[in-house]
């Protein structure tokens, strides 16, 4: 698919550059498991207070109330900024200890680098916080043998505390589980996955705090203004048809990215929208 006159590619994250399963089955459960330790040790610490106080008052009357609310929002995948900011805070240790790293779809890294080399700007727009976006792109898994989440890696406080950079993390037995209570004490160590920091390729970072909600056309106008491009000079790629519709309404070019594990596209959406299965299908020309 050829698109002309594009100066900037704006990408969604979940279901576009990485599988939905990485977010739902690795990142979300990690945050839920990490939270009790943070609530018991950092409840009144300056480091945590701003995340806590961003929640509505009725949900921060006690650590147990906040934990229950975070679990409920996560289960319902509510994309509210105070949850997304807290998740970014909780995910940092998981990336730095090597408990997980980002499994980009194989076409993504090479294509983003090629677009940069061609002189195009690459920017991100996700419901995940800008802080979480930078963690995600700062820890791209380049080690096929280990996968994005190491078998049996313990996601609780033991592992979270190990940010020494020694290249090891505490793990349990081979039976990986998201429930720390099901883990054994049979700890051993395996090397951290090899990762690449791809943040330098990206020169625009947008979330619901600095741009607005992803299904609102005005958010895309805000982004175009911030990037100093005409909307028509931007190509937005997302798995979500409502986001694609909003971007088109704002005057951007937009294509649906239809990845394994995504919600299947209706036949109507397949007819009315452009859709691709891999970024390899896109050829961009800076001039018209
Ligand atoms: C950037 S962090 C992980 C993604 C995330 O938390 C999320 O809600 C995904 O939202 P997206 O808008 O990228 O689909």
C-alpha cells in the first residue's frame, strides 16, 4: 500500500506494535502483583503519594480499597489516566529486573528504523502513559530464545527489588504462574533477556493526558498541532477502528493494523477502511 505526502507515522501500541496478550497477560498481572508491596511500604512516601492521590477520594481511603479498585479497573481495562500512570510506575521494576521485555511484532523494529532513515518522524499515541511507553520501547526483546516473559520469573517483591543490573533475576520453578502464592521456593537464576532501547527512534510521545482520549477527533488535531505537521501529513496506525475513524475525521491518513490476537474486523470495517497485517505492506513517500 503506497501513501504519499507523509511526514510522520503515529502508532498505537497494544495490538499494533506488540501483541495484546503482552499487555493483558504479562503487564497487567505484574502491576496487580506488585501493588500490595508498594501499598504496604510506600503508602505515605512522596514517591508514591502523587499516584495514590490522583485516584478519586473514595477509592484511596485504605490500601485494601485502592488495591480492590485497581484490580476492578484493570479487569475492565478502563483507560483512565490515574490507573495508566500507576501502572507505569509499577512496571518499571519488571523491565529493569528483566522479568519481562517487549515482544514487538517482527516487522516493527526494522520498519520504524527504515522510516527514520528515510527522514520520516515516528511518534507514539497510546492510552498507556508516556512514562510506560518509554519503558516499553526502552526494553525491546531481541533474544528469541527467552521470549518476552521468562518461564517462572517471579514477579513479586523479591524480583522487584533486584535492580542491581547484575544481569540476574530471581526465578522459581518451570511452572510459570501469575499467582505468587502458587510459586515454590525453588529459586534459581537465569540471564536477563537481551534488550534494545528503541526510544531514540521516536520523537513524539502522546497519551490521554497530553492529547486526550483516543476515540476523540480533537485529540488527533492536538497531536498534529504539537508535532507541527498538517493532519494530512500524518499516518496513524491502530488496531482500533474507533481510533482510526477519529484520526480520519481529524484529517489524518489512517490504516487499521490487523494482528493475530486482535478483535476480528467486521466485514463492513474491512470494506470501508484500509487494513494491513504487517507494516511491511506500507510504502511511504514524503512527497505527493
Ligand atoms: C504503553 S504501556 C502498555 C499499553 C497500555 O497500558 C494500554 O492501555 C494500551 O493502550 P493502547 O492505546 O496502546 O492500545
